[in-house]
């Protein structure tokens, strides 16, 4: 029998190319976690096509909900909260999830909560590892590379961000150049297993710089030029994969090292530093091991969610929705999906480098 004090939350995630629906309980049980990816559909394009992805969400979302209910052995009427990604992301997909989530909540007469996709990643470790605030988060994915001080729910300080491209995007571009498939990150990691990471010397933008931010566009260009100068064989592709994986890893570790010092100044000497990595690139074992080593060197506790919960998933949206509901209550049904939705909307004020504010708002 269900505990009357326990809430059952459905999380819906449609911000990019995965249609994900999960059901969790407020005591942190993941009752189901269904992800329908579009890799086979998008592989022929070499990446995500927003309109194709949005149409696929429309086709998959109802089936994902049904499968999630089946696995959890619950009925739709058992849901207490419906949480859905409201941004940032590809607006077509975000609209699909938002409209579906609102409609479901209205039909069930339960609260609807619009969740920030980045907050979903930021709070995943609280679901999977039961950690307490505060902690330092390296959020690294196809669309975002940021280091954020997570002080408590709703209080986030961005210490570092990418000036141009994200690390995950760099992996995808490298895989496309090498012709090894999509999504790029897993393909690079798999191919790199038999490669020599020291065979090609690639530039590391911002490495050792006092500027705390990331940059990957120069690495993408240099990698493309390096590939064009070498004959692609099975061995060279393996070596190139290993080399760019190591280079990206070293950039991430170097920038995180700087932020660890800044974070310690924020929380003071009495609190144990916790380093959390989240986002799709956090599923890369090579990078996880490098970050764990960094944490040990800095007397910090290293936490990484299970690999299957690093990439986009509904469980992280469900949990973030539950935390948001506890602090802010339900979301007004007039909520509008957002292509941009930074965790820290005032970051551009304190860091002029990220001051870009367009018609759609501050960049995430």
C-alpha cells in the first residue's frame, strides 16, 4: 500500500532528441525510467535536426508514458505531480513536453511543475546519491559546459562557462569528422579504447589561463585540420579519438581545478568540498576517472550519478520538479516554454564575458 505521505512524481523530458518519461517517489525511488532515443533516425543527418526531433517527440511521448506506467506497475491516477522540462532546449521539443505535461496535470487535477533542464542535471546527484547542499557542479553536455556553485535549492552561482562551444558538441563534431557515427561522445569513447592518447598533439584553449572559462571552438578547428592532413585508417581513427578525448578531459580538469579554489572560498574552510559531475559527457569513463583524481588531490568528495542518469532522462526532471514544488509550489498553467533559461539569470552582470542577452533572454 502506498504511503500517504509519499508523493509520486512523473517527469517528462523532451528538450533535445530523447523522449524520456520517468516515475519516481518522493523518497527517491526510481520506479521507472523510459528513454526513447532518436539515434537511428538522426544518424543519417549526422546530428540533431530540431524539426525532425520535435516530430519524433510527438510520435513517442504517449508510448513513453504508457511504458513508464507499465514498468512502475502504477496507474495514471496514482500521479501526484506532473513535472515537465520547460526549457532551455530546442523549442519544438520543449513545446511538446510542456503542452503534454500541462494537459496531463489538468486532466488529473494535480500540480504541474515546469522544470529547468539544467536544474534537472544539477540536482540529479541529490536523487541518486542523497547528497546535501552545498556542492560544486561541473555540468558538461552537448549544449552546456558550466561550473556552478550549488549552495541550496534555487541559489546557484556560475563560476565558469564556455565562451563558445560545449564539450559535448566538440565530441559530436569530432565523431562526424572521423565518420564514426552519432551520437559522437559514446562513439569517440568506444573508438578511443584502442588508441594512443599521446599520438596527436592538439591545442587546449584556456588551459592554465587565469580566466576561469572554457573554450572549445579552436580545438574543433584544429582537430579538423589535423584530420585533413592524415590518412584515415582504423589505427589513425583510434589514435585521433583517444587524443581528442584526452585533450577535452584535460581542459575540463584544468578549469575545474580553478573553480574548486573559488568554491572553497565561498563555502569556507569548515565544510567538506563535494565535486559533482553531471550531463551527457559525465557518462564518459575516462573523464570521470580524471575528475575523481582531481577531487582526491584537492581533498574533495567526488560524486557522479549512474551513467544511465547522466544523459537526458525523466527521473532528473521528476526530482527537480519535486524539489521545486516544495519550495515554490506549482507552476501557473500560463507558463511559456523557454529556449533559454539560465540557472543564474544575473550571471551576465558579474561576468561581462557572458553578457550576451538576446530577444529571447539571457543565454543558458
